[in-house]
């Protein structure tokens, strides 16, 4: 993935959370644009924690990001799905 493409996803307003699928089979969810920093060949993603404070930071090589999926419409917050209707 090109850094400019990832940066434009983070700059989009309103921001739409997304999942990055990595070639190793891992994934990284970016729920807030402030939790990711894009470099020329890497992205640092803050994971875990609460209140905008990351519990840990994981680095991913941009060449290994194979797919991006939007997370909008998925259950957030307490992890429970809302019933339709």
C-alpha cells in the first residue's frame, strides 16, 4: 500500500474506522485516526487501551498490507450487536 493512500483514509472526514489485513494473516483495526502514524514504508498503530491512550504500538510494513476493510456497521463499544427492528 502507498503511504499517500493510507494517509488519505486517515484524513477522511467524517473518519470511517477500518481494518488492515496483513500478509501474515494478522489484522489491525484503526478505530480513530489519531491511533495511526504513517511513514514512508511503515505504519504505527496504537492498539488496546482506553480513552485514546494506546496500550501498545505495533509497526506494520506498508508492503504487507494486502487489504483494507471498512468497520462501519460493525458493533462497537461493548462488543454487543444491536438487534434490528
